[in-house]
C-alpha cells in the first residue's frame, strides 16, 4: 500500500507524491513525462516497494495534484530545482527514474548537481530526440486543451489514435486519475501554461526545456550509474539518439524494449520493471 505525501518545491510550491516500501530502504524517485501524472508508472512503484526500496512517485509541478505555479514557470531550471528539493527532503541520495520530461529533469539534475542522487534511469529520452516524435507529442497534448472532452470515451479515442499499437481499454475508470471534470467536460490534469512556457529573456523560448546543448553537457558530466531504457517502437528516441547518449556517457547502459513505444512503462510494464529493478539492485 502507498501513502500520499507532500513536499515543498524550489519556490515553495506544493508537490504531491505517493510513497511505498520500507522506511529504511534505499530511496528512488519516479518522475513522469510531460502531461502525465504520478499514476503513469503502472506497477513500478509497487514492485520497487516490494523489492525493498523506499519508492516515491511524484507529480511534477503543474501536473496531477501538485500545485500550478502562480507565475507559470515551467522552465527546465524550475523542474530541476523541484527535483533537488525533493531529493534533499527524502534523503539518502535517491536514484532518479525519469520518463521524457522527468528524464530530462533527472539528467540535468545529476549532470549539474552530481551529489544529489546515486543513479539515473532515462526512459525513452536523451539529449538528442527526433523532431517528428516531439511534434506528435505536442499535437496530442494540445488537442482539446481549451475545450476538453465530452466523455471518457472521447479521451480513450484520442489516446488510441496516439498509441495505435496499444489495445484500447474497456474499463475507462483509470483515466480519471489523469483528468479533471469541469462543467460536465473532461480536461487533462495539467496546467495549460505548461505548453506555453514563461519567457524572460530575448533568447529564451519554450524549447529551452529541451535544450540539446545543455543536456549534452549534462550527459558528459554524468558520473552516477546510468541506464537508458528505449522503446524499440519509439518515434522520439531513435537508435541513433540512444547511441549518441552512450557516446556522451560511455559508462551508461542501454536496454531496448521490444513491443514498446515512447510510453515504455505503460506499453511493456513487465519488461520495464525487470530492467529497472535489475539495474537498481546492481548499483545499490
């Protein structure tokens, strides 16, 4: 069983997480992708807890039950600051497991602040990603962002179009964890300003969240044990992009998960859990 806890982020913003596992176990922090919530990890949180880890799955700022920021700051520095704050709060130099946006945040955190955590797992993300996959994610997230959906069936249809290789669920109740109902319509459980971004300087754009040069520097600077988990069907992290990550971080390992797209944990939760648990057990 997991319990829900709250942390203060970089700016005093409320961050909500589920935690499970023994209180004296080594800590691990799960960071979801953009537009997702802490519930996106499937059974990963439970499996880690059962294997002796003190496992936390956190809603990133502006997502799920974590606070929407007053100033709309969803730049990479803000996410990194939140990760550092939570790592310091839970103690024990947690291992970071991050998917997509969560992986970018974890990579920047440990590349620039190596004493914060003990290891990192990057789930279908690296400094070099494919524009076609990025654009497809953006289009999916922006669909109905203003007007919402009329029913959970409409939501399921939208997800099925984005993930055509995954069976459409017959039980739609689980979707409620990723949505908010307002005036009879369903909206994604994240702040729409996340997709707009805050721009403070003349050279800063929304794409600064995925700053290739900064992330390559972070990858070169990584000293902690590193695992890259790629979905073999992914259109975001290509084999070339994964190999580039290994060139930047020669100590990193790569696992290629067959039958999985960008949402690796959701597509093949069994294989994903095996890869992550094996790696984390080995690195301690």
